[in-house]
């Protein structure tokens, strides 16, 4: 096991009816909140009213900042920063999923900075101060509700970059699984793909050279639960326990637990997918189910043992040969993605195969920023060949 | 899944050579530390020198408070409180295992209170303030390094009671697995028993009425890793990865993760064991390996399904009948305790069977304080019959 520091102070308030507690949580940190949300789904789902009532009861004033889209834009975060400053808010409240939370995090850090927030994302500046961020989660996938990361796309250049800082990690997050009742089958599936990908990228790319029985078993535990819960949620969208298991597993899957002790991990699949969704506005999860199995097939040629390990331990593959076992595991994962109707090829995702070079050109720049030096344009093209 | 709040802000600094970082961590909270430790094993193991060097380098003054014994005493904590006040310390640093950490926690809360610390343990007072607690862990078992609980025995009455407060939860804990190299085979085994018992009590006593696939799988993941790592550590005490897996699993096993969402859990096995170790000064883990299988056998008669679940899912029992499967699982657990040379009966633990009534008299009072109302003297006697 590699040395590590694990520190995750986010307070999770989980369960039925917990949204009513957001006002009191916000009030611990301030009296004037910027309420960041998306395209209005929180209004139809009833979350909006619950949040407003709770804020009012707690005596919290708020300024609304709606309109955050998926694959959130830097320009939108800049608008939020201007508003937060003008309105002199002391808290940023995200009501939404990863896109909304990441926008809120960017606003929280940007408001306290004397430079453009993009500098955080290209590592020319570090976050030194931030407004406190609180969350009412409405979509499980990113685990941004319990981690220090944010991802933003720069409009002008289609660059989808990320920043990490303990200062933007949410102070408290409310997770009421009932908010997922209205989540469409497609987004239920995409969320599952996203969560599975988070764990498998950590599982495959780490620099730990020995065995990692503890972390591996956590990955299997969370992944099995996510897959079961996704299937149950698709069969019955109002299955509370399925939504609850999904929600809590999704958070635990990417809050640092499964990678603590694994050394450095990389996110090449997310990196390549970021190019897909930056260029095509495809759903993030849909992009991942295209790239992940292809990347695994490409990568298994280099270190089949680890891919065979997943295949045997998780998928029950019986093949004695590592390469064959690995292939069987990848095939099972692809079949499962197919079974929940998430696309498993560029063509199924509506992405022209002829655009591979354009995608690779976009991704290779991100590879540099994400310190994935092995991912040259040629390598990315090669991986994309496996995603056809 | 039941509603829950999960908040665990302890910073874990894990790995080889990390003890050198304790000075800087203490310095974040103060400049004058009470250094609490045990009977001197930290001097022979080299930990003492590492801690002192680190404190000195960080410019932290310190007062030593050695001599904490296992099953720590209230009288000792009272002495510590007097010293902490006289020396005007602003931090309490525990260098040890559960007994030392729990004494440090009691001192931290007691120093800030205007009443006897025992009042926290009998719930006549709550903790309202405490000095910050930091930890250098030297023995894995209690998970006190990452949880808000402390257990203390009142000398005069042999009462072993506990308190919980977020205010006494360690701010930071240093976990260097190398400190376990010198741990004896007996205490390696007892630690494993303690950790397994923490998880199984949560697993069996919770008030969740539905399925709990996520929490169950975490229990299986941590328990399998602890058992494997204990065996490897017994075979080679300086197997770093085995000690590391043991240490981190032991912390995760009882830091709130496996019981979040499970409703209320009880600790009847720990309750009865506390009576054993209060009366006989038997090692805590040794007492647990006597009580746990007996309690499971007694309890499985009442709800065999859950015990059959563990037997099938974890131990691979094939019996179709729940009661038979449960018995097979319990038998396997007892065999495993035997294999690591932890006692599995009162007789093996050197406890006279004729003392059962005396033990039950001690335990029944604890049952009241721990809100285990079903555990009358008769019930406890009945359970003890299964521990012969």
C-alpha cells in the first residue's frame, strides 16, 4: 500500500425528507446565499419549493442563479461570480447534480480571487480562499457532493478541465434518494456508467505495484451495488431502497476511499470522454460507455493481469489465460452497458467515425494538462479505434 | 435504508515514515501538548523518539503523561485532567492504541468541564467543549483514531462505560503500519477479533428491516481483508502490506461507514465482554472471542435468517436450512478464532464458569446504561451458557 492522506470532512445528511434541513445547514455558514441550479427540473420535481421553504424558515436570504447546463461552461461561472460579488453573498448553495455543484465550486473560489477562475483549471493559480459550498443533490454520478473536484468547459476553446481544492469541497450535502424518482431511464443508466467508470479508472491506472485487496473489494462492493440498484431503479423508478443504495454508493465510489493507498491514479477515459462531450454535447455517461470498454480492450493488451483480475474476481470469468479472461470481462461489462441502453460505440453515440482525428486533437491537449503524458495523439487515435 | 448523518472529519496520515509529521499536525492546533501514552512499549519500539523529535522540530512544548494501562481507568484520566490544567496545555496528543486514545479523549473533554468526567459516561452531562485530540496510533483495533467514542472503567465500581461526542474525535491521526511489526502474535489476534466483532455487532443488531447490500458488502470486504492480513501478519510480523491492510481496514471497520443507514445498532457482545475485562483484566479481544460466538449461537435461535446470510455470503455455507447454515457459519468463525489462538470459551480464558452470576450482575447494570433493555440478568446468564 502506498502512503496517503485521507481527509473528507463533508457532512452527509441522507434520507427521506432531509431537504427540509438545508436552511439550518446553510445558516451555520452565512445568511445570504447564491442558489445555483440548472434548467428548471428542480421546479417540476418539487425540490425547488422544499429548498425555498427551508431557507426562509432558517432566515437565509438568497439570490437565484439558474440556467447551468450539463457540461457546464466557464462563461456561466463567470456570470455567477459577478452576481455573487454584486449581491455580497456569503454562501454558495448548489441544488443539482455534478454540473451545478462544479459551477457552484468555481463560483465559490472565483468570487474570492482577483483573477479569472480559468487560471485554477490550467494550474497557473491555486485556490487560496473560497465561499463555503453547500449542496442539495438531485443527480448521483459525479460524487462532487463529497469531493474537492470541479470540472468546467471553457466555451471559446471547448477545453473541459478540472480543479481540486479542499476549500471548495462541500461543507454539507443533503442526499434525499426520492429526488431520483423522476430521473429518466437514460440518465439513470448514464449515472451508473459514470460511477462505474470512476471506480474502474482508479482500479486500472494506479501506481500501486503490490496487491490491493482492500481497495479492490471496496470497488467490487460499490460496483455490484450500483449495478443491482440501477437495474432495480430501471424496473421501478420509485424503488426507494434501490435509489438509496444507488445514491450512497455513487458518493462513496468517488470520495477518495477506493483510491486511498493506490498511489497516483489517472483518468484517461474521462479525459477522452471530455473531448466527446465538449465537441458533441453528448451526455457524459453515454460518452463514457463508448470510451471505457474500448480503452479497456486497448489497455488490456499492455497489462492483461489486472484486467483478468477484474474479470475473475468481479465477473466470475473462468478463463485461465489472462488475455482471454480480460476479454471476457470487458465483453461482460459492454453487454451490461448495452442492457441498460447506454451506447457502446461511437456510431451508437451519433459521433462520426471520421472525426477521430478532431477528437484526438482536442483530447491530446487535455492529456497534457491532466499529466497523462503517454496519451499522444497517436495513442488516442489507437484507443478510439477500439471504440468503433 | 434508514436516514443517517455521516460526518467524519479526522485527517488520516497513513504510511511509512509518517510519524515525523505529528509535530506539524499538533502545531496547527496549539503549542503545548499533553503527551499521553501507556506502559512504555513506545520507548522500546522507537515510536517515542520519533514523536519527540517531531514535536521539537515543530516547536511544540510538551508534558509527558505515561502509564495508561489497557482497560483504562477513570482515576488515571482524572490525574491527566489535573496535569493538563496545571500545565495549561492546549492540545492532547495520544501515542498508543484504544486505551491511550480513550484516556486522551476523556482528558480533553474533562479539562474543559467544571464537573467530574464520569458524568459524561453516565449521560448526566454532555460534552460541550474539549481540547483538540491528535493521535499517533500504535495498535489497531478500537478505531478510536477515527471515531467520536471513548471507553473508560470506573475503578471503584468496575463499571466500563462509554461516551460519544464529535468534540473528542481526533483532528488528525498518524497511522504508520510499521509500528505493528513488534506487536505480539497474541495481540495481533486479539486486535483482529476486536475489529471483526465491531463489524458483526453492527451487522446483526441493526434496526434496518430491509436488505442492506451496500453495508453488508463493506462488512465482508473489511472482514475478509482483516482475516487475511491477520494470518499473513502472524506468519511474518514484518509483512508491511499485511500490517497496512490490517491497519486501514481496522479503522474503516468502525468509523461509522458500515453502520450508516442501518438504523440503531447495539453492542451486546462488547457490553458483556466489558464485564469480563472489568472483572478479570483479560485482554479485550480475548474476551470478545469467548462472547461473540456464544452470543451468535444464542441470537441465531431468534433470527436465524440474518445469521444464515452471513454464513452463506461470507463463509460459503451451503446448508439450505437457515438454522443449520447459521450454525455452520458460527462454527467457522469459532474455528478461525481458534486458528489464531484466541480463546473461544470461558474456560479457555481462565474465567471460572461458576462466576457467571457475578458476571451477569456486572453486565446487567451496563446493559441499562447502554440501552440494551432486553438484556436482563436471565438473558445474560443464558448467553453465557453458550460461552462455556
